C-alpha cells in the first residue's frame, strides 16, 4: 500500500521537475497556444491516471484493495476520481481571479508569473496533503464531522453571496506583515529571485510577497474545496490524487484564461451554487445518497450555465457597444 503512495508522490515530483527544470527553465512569457497545449497535457495526464485508478481498484494491483480503507469497484473509484477532479478544478477557478489581482497589485511581469505559480503549486501539494490527512482522520474518528463540513460549505456559499466585494489590500494581510518583520523588502524585481543580498542583508523581493499571497489564498480556497471532495468520496487516496491533479494544471489554465477572465462574470455565482449543492449533499448523506454520476451531471449543468450566461452577457455588451458607436457615427 505504501508503495502506491510513494509512487504517486514520486510521479508528482517528476512532473514538477520536468515542468520547471526542463520545459520552463527560462523566464519567458507563455503564449496562449503554449498555455492551451499545457492545459490539455495536464488534463490528459489526469485522465490517464484515472485509468490507473480503475485498474488499481478493479484488479487489486500490488494488493491495494486488501489494505485500502475503502473498497470500491474500478468503475466506482474512477467515477469518484473524475468527479472529485471536476469539483476541485471548478472551485479552484475562483482562485484564478484572486491570483490575477495579486499579480496586478505587485506588477509582476508576465515572464515571472509562471515561476510564482510553480512554487505556489509546490507549496499547495504539501499543504493540501496535510489538510486531507487531517480531514481523513477526523472523518474516520468522528463521522458526524461530515455534517460540520456540509454546514461550513453552505455558510461559505452564503458568505460569498451576501458579502460585498472589498478592496484588495495585501498590506493588511498578516502573512505579508510577518514576512516584512523578518526581512527588509526591496521595491524592485531582481530577475526571478525571491531573495537578494543588499548591503550584506538578505532582502525579500516583491516576487516573494506575491508568492506568500498566492500560497495563503490557496489555503483559504482549500478550506472550501477539500471538504467538497470529501462529499464525493471519503477515500483519502482518491481525494488527494484528484486534488493534486486538479491544481497541477492551474498554472497553464491561468494563462489560457488570463485575457478572458473578466468575461466570466457569472462564474462566481455558479461556484456559490456548487458549494451550496455539495454542502446540502453532505448534510443529507445520512438520509439518502446522491450517486456520483448524478452529482457529476448536476455539477456540469451548474458550471455550464454560468459559462454560457457569462458569454451571452458579454456578447450582448459588445452588441450594445457596437450599436452605440454606430449611432454616434450617424449623428456625426
């Protein structure tokens, strides 16, 4: 059993090394075509791994199901993985808006953004592993905590719905203030370095502050997304692997959506509905179980509605602007 876990961690380490150490060694701007290609690569990698998940549970490779805490058929495990992957990917989309604001606030050059996102993902792998392990232990020992998770997701959805957007102010972030207490901070970027030596003092660059905020924002979003995946399955292996594969592709997806991110105005409302649905699913799990196949269809419908509504609203806005400019030309 430990062999499978170590093998997965080794796979992630190799993928991360190839990403930054081989394919993205130089600080260059990732084009839309390159970002789209890498997004497809990461999605394909997740789907290939899902085939492995099927075989692992269906054929008991390396005696996995003899020791696994949750016994599922290959089809059930593969569906759980894919549903968890979609849930995590969907909820992480909201994080992309925050990352965009972080980069804009610190004026992080496009060529350096990939490096910040890489180390942000590396930290997220470690932090999410700890949080998922803790969540698995809590659910195993206190089954009633699943209702706490469900209530928390509904509370998060309500908070997102009724809380007004506040001005983005990193200067009030406690982690930023803590970093500034330990290190002086330069106002200039020094290539892709997070630290430089100035006057014999180790000095942080704005790139480090951006990384600190990216990491802290991921932790905040993980507090919502990890309980949501536990609503899909309580198998810690599937929760962890689906989470990790979902966030591995966020860097390239960010560059795909970077220029279009403001067009998805109804994405956040769809995420609110998604959180509320998963929360109610967890609260009602004692009385009846919604099959993951049905949940996957509901989730796809929620997200598709948000995307289609956003694109349609953007189309109407462009049509209205074209009509306005046409009327102005007529007057002239």
